[in-house]
C-alpha cells in the first residue's frame, strides 16, 4: 500500500443511530492497522467489546464523556489519549454533548 493523506471530510461515512463512523484506514488496505473517526451524539453509547488479537488507542478530539475499561469508568475530555490492551472489555459513552475521537487499532 502506498502512503496517503486523507481529510476527514473525504472519508467514507456510515451512521448507525446516534453513532457516526468515518473510515480513515481499512484493515484490508494496511498490514496490521485500522483507523476510524467516531462521533457520538450526546448520551450515545458504543457496544462493549474485547479483542484477543487487537490493541486500540483513542485520541479524543472534541467533547467529553466516559471510557469504561474492564468495568472501571474513566472521565475523558478533549484533548485526551486512551490506551486499550488486548482482552480489555471496553466501551464509550458520550457526555452531555457530542464526543469525537479517532480510533486506532493494531492487529497482533
């Protein structure tokens, strides 16, 4: 794959209820990575997940909310960085306003 620059406004957009996803890097296009821009409407919650083959990082860009890691709630607000190791149960909940973050995944 060749290197590239992608403006968020040009990324493929999908929406599911109160969650909007803009695909920045498809896993199929890279060797071990994936990346998305996520926007949660106020109070929206992502589904709980855990991955045995994936490490994740979130870069909180705008807003505030909560990241729940193995049952422990952590308040986050922009700018903020979150690291999620393999096998950690996690989900995100927006606060009173929209929450935007970039999700990075590395597959092991």
